[in-house]
């Protein structure tokens, strides 16, 4: 008797769920929309970087130590300048500038 009751409840629940999904757009099953704030300006150069982090960072190209010069980390070997944006060192070879970096206007 209990098995029959459980089976009937399961079948009724499945039928209800199927009708609900087929009647609407299935919004009950969709993830809620997440709005990502759009920043009108790019991140500003500079910011505080932890001294312990600076001591372990190295150039991703030649694995040599980097030192901080203004808003950039500079590799001592290849002289690439890696920007620091909002306190986060961007250690990507594609983002690095060869030689002295171009001046960015602060807005």
C-alpha cells in the first residue's frame, strides 16, 4: 500500500512539473539573470601591491626578478614594463611594454 502511495505521488509530481514547464517558458528552471556592472573607464594604473608578492614575482618571459618603477614592474633582463592596475600586477607578456612605457592620461 505504501509503495502504491509513493508511486502515485511521484507520478502526480512529475505530471505537475511537466505541465508547468510546457505551459510557460520554464522560468522556474532558468538561472536568474546576473547584471554585471560595466565600468566606463579602464582600471587606473598604480595602487598598493603587497611587498611579499613583489618579492616573489618574476618576468614570465625570462624568469628574472622584477622591480617596481612607478606604476610598472620592470624586468632587469629584458627591460619589459608590466603595468600595475588598481594594485594588481598584470604579468602578461602581451600586456608588457618594451622600453619606457607610454604615458597614460589619468582621468
